[in-house]
C-alpha cells in the first residue's frame, strides 16, 4: 500500500529537481494564451477597426449556404499555406453532422479514426501525431494516450480544424504523421445569439440499460463523493503501514492483538461503497443542448473590445454488445483459450464551456484570451459470460461484472498578442502564454465474478460468487499540468521582384504528471457461515451487507490487491528556438526554409507501493529513467504557382517522434477500449524521421478544386506494442523496431454536378471526396522477451487505403440542405502476433451517415442526423477467427436551433 501525499512532497521533488534541474515543473497555476497567427503576405497593417474584428471573423454556425462555399473558404486558407495542410471549417463540420472534433477529422484526406477518439494521420498511430488548442500544447487526461482524446471537443465550439502534414520550423519537432490544431470560435463581427436543443435515439436502446445505485443520476458528470476511497484507509496505512490484520498488529508494536486488528480491517471494508449490484432499467432518450452569445463594442475610435461565451451539454446512455476471444497455438493448430460475450452500457455526460475575449488597439495591436473547460464523464457498466478452454461447450461458466467510472477534465487558459511595429518597416511581433491542467479521476472501478450454470439458451440458472477471484476495487487518479509560452519576430524585406520575411522565435514547454492507482480486494472464506441459505448466490450488495460483515459471516479480509507497480511521476521540458526565411518571388515561386533547435529533457519515475522509486528488481538505475537529448531539425518547402488556378508544393524535413510518458514508465496500465494490459519500457529510444511531400493543387474560379499528392517517411527505430513471450493473455509491451517506412498518394476533389445537364436541377448538388493509398513496413528483431510471428510487417494502425465521399444538396430557395457521407478504411494491424499466430487485424468499418437540415426562417433550423446507417460493428480477427467485436448501433439525433 502507498501513502500518496507524503512521497510527492519530499522524494518526488528531490528526484525531479536532481534530474531535470527544473523545480518550476512542479508548480503550475492556471492562466491563459496562445498564438494562432495567420501568415501575412505583405507589410500592411491589420484590418482597421471599422472592419470585422478580429482578422478572421467568426463563421456563422448554422448552415444557410452551400457546402461548396464553406469548403472553398477553408480551401483558400489551405491554398495560402506554406506547408502541405488541410483545413476544415465549422460549416463543413455542421454539414456532415459530426458532433465532435474526432468524428469531423476522419473526413480529412488520409485521416482515420481510432476508438472514436484518436486520429491516425497517414496511417500512423496517435503517437505519430500531435494536437494543439489554438496552437498551444495541452495535456491529455487519458493515461493510455499521448494526445488529447478529440471527442472531448464538441463541434459547437470549433471554428476550424487544421491538419498540417509537412513540418515547419515554428512547430514542435515531435512531428510524425501530422499536427492537428483545434481552433475555437473567435470574436464575432456583430452581436449574435444561438441556442439549440436536441435528443437522441439508438437502435441499441431497445436493450435495457445497465446501471447501479448511485450511478444512474450523475447528470452533472461529477461524483458526489460516494465512490471515493475512504480516508480511513489512508489513515490506517499512515499509522500502521498497511491495512491487513498483520500490518496493523506489527505497526501497533503489540498494542493491538490479532482479533482486534481483524475487526479494524472489517471496519475499513464497511467504509467502502458497496451498493453496487448491477441492475437494468429502461433506456432514457439522450439529451444535448448548446448556447452561445457574443458581441463587439467600439470603446472609442481606436479601441475595440469583443467577447464570446459558449456552453455545451450532452447526456446519453450508450448500450453496446461486445465479443472477445483469446487464441493460443500457432498457424497450424489454433485453439480458443478464452471467450466472452458482453452486454453493457456507457452512460456519458459531456460538458464544455468557453469564454474568449479580444482587444484591438488601433490598426496595429491585437490581444486575445481563450478560456476553455471540458468535462467528459463515463460510467461504463457491463455483464459478460466468460468461458475458458475447459468450459467451452459445458454448462458451467463465469459471469463477469464490471463497473468503470471515470471523469476526464481539461482546463486551458491562453493569452496571445499580435503587433505590427511601424517604425521597423511594419515588422510583426507575436507572443503567447498558455497554462493547462488535465485530470483523469477514476474514484471507483469494481469487478467481481460469479460461477454460473447455463441453460440451453446460454442464460444463467444458478450462480455463486467466485471467491477464488476476489472482488476488486481500483481507485486511480492522473493529473497532468502543462505550461508553454513563446514569441516570434518577423521582419519583411521588399526587393524588386520578391518579398522576403525573416522570422525568429523561441518556444518553451513544460509538463508534470502524477499517476496513482490503489487496488483493494474483498477476500472471502471459500465456505462462509451461512445460517439463512446460500449467501454467495445473492447480489453483490447483499453479500457484502453491513450485517454480514459485522457478524463476520464471510470471514472477510480487505487486502491490498496490487500485483504490479502502477504509480509513477514524471516531468519534462523542452526549450526550442527557430529561424526561418519565407520568400515570395513575384507571386510565382515561394520558398520556405527553416531550422529548429530543441533541448529536450524528461524523467519518469515508477513508484513502489511503499513509496520508493522502483528499480524493477535491480534492472534499472535512476539514470535509466531520464532522457536528455538535443538536436537540429531543418525543414523546407517550395511552392510553384503554375497558373492562376494551379500550383505545386514540395516539402522536406527532419523530425523526431519521442516515446510518451506512459510508454517509458515500467508500470502496468490497461487500454480502456480493448481491456489489454500494457507495460512501459524505459529502454525505448526516440525515432528519427525523414519526410518528403509533393502535391499538385487546382482551384477553379467556380469553387471546384482538386489535389493529388505523394509522401514518403523513413522512420528509424519505430515504437511498436508487441505481445511478450512469458505472459499469458493479451499483455503487451513497447519496443523499438529496427527500422520502418511509410509511403502513399493522396487525392482530393470538390465538384459541382451542374456539368451533368443544363438547368437548375443539378446546380443544387455537389460531391466531395478523397482517397489515400499507401503502404508501410517495419523490421522487428526477436529477443528474450518477444517472439514476433512476422519479422517484417506493416506498422501498427496503418491502413493501406482510406476513402471519403460526400454527396450534398442545397435547395435553390435555401429552405433545405442534406449531406450523405461515406467513410471507410482498409484493414490495419491492432497488434502483432507471437509464437506463430498471425497479427491481429482491425477490419474495415463502412460508415454511412446522413444529415438533413430544414430552415423555416432565417433564424430557425431543424436538423436530423443518422449515424452508422449500415449498422456496422468494429471487428478484429486473427487467423481468420473473430477475436473482438463491438456493436455501436445506429444513432439518430434531432436538433432544433434558434439564432438571432
């Protein structure tokens, strides 16, 4: 057992300061800021105050114009970028009906969605992409991922999404597949107010919702304290060194005898929340609502002030069914070791709040602040029937109950400024400061198992609590704080036929993380005293009732159930400077060249249950937990404007992909989606990458556009999750492969259909889409811990093809609009096979969604959305055997909105 606060206050501080020499990493307080500067092609000042404020005015959230118009606006921004990039505006997101950033980004060329939360750019996993909020790096509240879960960002607060696919000197060198920047809504040009309310229905709602007492009315998304680990447990640990009767007796120096210690242990069990018997109830319809308001005021002739506030709320119960199989053997002889059929409900509450302020002083000065708060609560309750190799086909099985409650929050405060300095030839100075905190709080995760007898319909007819697998409580908390600030200075120089801009800048980033988990178990006598019948056949709350514990009918002992080191603390910081030259030769050729220097330091320290730094049985020294590396990262891009409507881009760069904090921590963590156990590896090294991009773009005067591009990435020592030899079940660890590469081509188009025939009919229709084709390969060498079946294979998570097509309609009278969207990706490796078993592949998911909007007045709108019309399921297979499947159902939402 561990006492968390005491170690954090002393040994943690000393260890991190000694390795990083950066005590500032351990103190972070919320404030503000970030720079989202748009490249300026001339030395003119910013827009005067009588024009829209700020430089890029807000897009109206509702859709009253063509998708072609909104898409062309985003395309025009992409056209002026110095890099290979894709932009998606708020109206495009609204047209496709996507409710959050993650769902919207899968429409972008070369991007696929993983687990509904994470984006794979060009077939590379989320490790190879980075995410920023208004250009500021924010920490992730998910302990299993490096990037922020993008489903936390509701579409209602998003102004646009930018995906930069080729590196530049002003972006972090930790750049693999691409960089995603989420831009929240800016200050409006005029007063506006918008409110919407809607409901949801899913075809899985015909199945009853799984819930438990205390878990069905958490509409605020905040636990009321009932689930939290009792303070008496920590107090007992502090006083006696543990909670077991032996610990209490030895810690009391003989003052407390063993029977008294047993009673004290039972009293600790009584303090724990035990009203957690799983039950079913009818499924309530989902609810969602948004409200936003904003305006700007002319303080005087030279000062303009603007403000925008928005709030979003969503509550719904998502019923699902899952199927999981674990195989053993090899390609010649494969057998099922374990299989589970699971029904469950994920009750979610999502809220977001945003307040943005802006101040424009004269022509040349603009200051903005962005405050964003996100909360995502999940209460997942499931019941599964598990059969092993010994019981498959037999009437006896296991009934497994799981309750996983977690709260994910993100708070970000940002401030940024942009200034033109007239006395220096209208040079530009930009600066930013950002402070953000994220937290994942899982105050009560519970699992318990019954031995059951099944009838012919595979339904339990009798059951007894499995006392050999004691019910387990898990209390965990992760806190991640980050702070970054920076500035850049751009000086323009005008030549006869060229405009050159020289930009220099500095960026600083620091981050601290503390992650703790406590596992407790209810150890029960195999044959408890049972005067009134079979206690173990009752529901969980009745078995562990106050009377049964007080009367010692169960011979209950509360135990520390921890088996692996799970706690760790970490800190990192990165100092970076860059210089870049951007030269526009008579609006025909544009050359960008830059170099970035980064000095990166990190330490990740695993903590034992006793509160000491773990050495993994003498395997590691303190130095093994530290990383210190610096380097130069050049980037270059060349744009040739072949005609007024077409241009070519060429980009080359050197970047790096560093292992994430959890990947280098030798602790166990569980993937929340698949349930697989993962272990970190302090011996991981960073992966150097060489990147090449070539793209042709065409933009017609009518708004149609096309692009065709190719890319190649050479990856040194890519990081891969691989199953270990010595471990049973799906237990994976991170390792460096020897080498790898990925390449592909991308095509994109937006085309009106008026060319089909003359007349009004086809002018109202247009089609857009994209296709990515590519391949990848890594070389993996076996060692004492891993025996991969395929020493050469595609990279984990890489799809050889990704396709998006959307057909859209806007009526000529502006009363109706509709969009049909199709998305699919090719099969991709979920994780590598071992010992002769083939790799595990995630099968293609054919997503077909439909959105229809009706505008009875200029202020009102009704929107109907249908998601997953084909009723597809997420499926994995191995050796042509289905090993994982999850059915999300088909979802329908109806939304009413009013705008003034």
